[in-house]
């Protein structure tokens, strides 16, 4: 498909900010201390630092697979915490529209927000099963109708404007999110590819460089996702979200938020 316009990246934001460090890996125990990214490398990522390629991917898989799993019902309350509006604690921020909406306006009716699977749940057939179907690193609040427009499409540049979601575009086989969350989408997809490697009764999820993947355990377009990750680095909302998931819910992290350079190191 044709590229519609040049991407305008938001300013680069430093990734070495204060983030939680895993201490006491007892299941269900939330970390209580905070330290710098370098301290995280000395603890949580110590077995991955210095590696590249398949060795890095394998090490990260082992690290992030140590997690607490949620049920699909528990995802509702989790998203109310992970995606809370920093300016209004009674609201969540919707991924594609960017709209701030009351937390209690969730469900399946027009105007509600629901649970968007960024790695479409039909790509690999995991549905809403505990595991990839409930992993909040890639589940986000979104307007019911916009979620339906995205459907199970792959990601790419181009298309027509999505009604009710300024800055988002779609066509018959792909979806382009607004500029402010392009990198977020890319890093969520690549997290899923590292976390789910086919060794836990679910499909081996892998990005590829095509669209129209259907029910195959693939999502593209990888070259575009890499570009989005470079152009839209992690911001404070994305980093805080990673911390909340780590501290309060799954007790694992999205490594590409902490180390965006690992995208290129693997792919």
C-alpha cells in the first residue's frame, strides 16, 4: 500500500528514568523499591545484557515468561489502573482515539470502551484464553466502534481516516494508529513475539513483513513497526504503564520500553 504522508515524531524522551526493580521474586509479591535503569539491568535483565540476536531474544523470553497471569475478567480492573489518565484518576486514556473516558463506561455498547487486543487474538487463535489472551502488556482500553474498525488487521501506513479517531487510518488489510502511539503499538507487538514462543501450549507468535496474515500466528508489517518504534520512543505514560504492570499485576516487563535499542538488536 502507498505511504500517505511523512511521520512526525514527537521529541525523543530519555528511557533511563526511575523504574521499579524486582526484589523478592515470590509469586504475587509486588516490588517495593525503585531504582535506575542501570540497577534494573543488574537485576531483572542481568541475563540479557550484552547479548544480541537470537541469544537476546531467548534470554528475554525466559525473563518475561516469569509472570502472574490474569483472567479475562480481571483485565477490566487492571486496565483501569494501567491506563489511568494522569490528569483525571477517574478516567482512562483510550489507545487509538486518545480520548479520556470514565473508567466505569466500559462494556460492549456504542460509546463504551472495551479491551483491545493489539496483537489480534485471531492471529494464532488464542482468543481470550488466560495467557496471550489476557496479557495486559498488549491489551488496551479502546472505543468499541474504533476497536471494531481495527478488527484483526495488521499494521501498516496508509488508508482512509477512521471516523471518530483523528490521526488513525485504515484500509482493507491494515490499520495505522495515531502518531503518538505508533511506537507503543510496535513495542507491544514485539513483546508478544518474545513472550510467546510456542513452548506453553500456545502458538509461536512472530512478526513478519506482510499484511493480510489472517489467522496465522503472525502480524506485520515488521519493517513499519521497527520504523514506528524508532520514530516514537517511549514516553512517560508508556513507561509508567510498564511499571504498574510490573509492580501491581503481572510482575513482568516489556523489555522494549526499557531498552528500545533491543528492537534492532533482535530484528
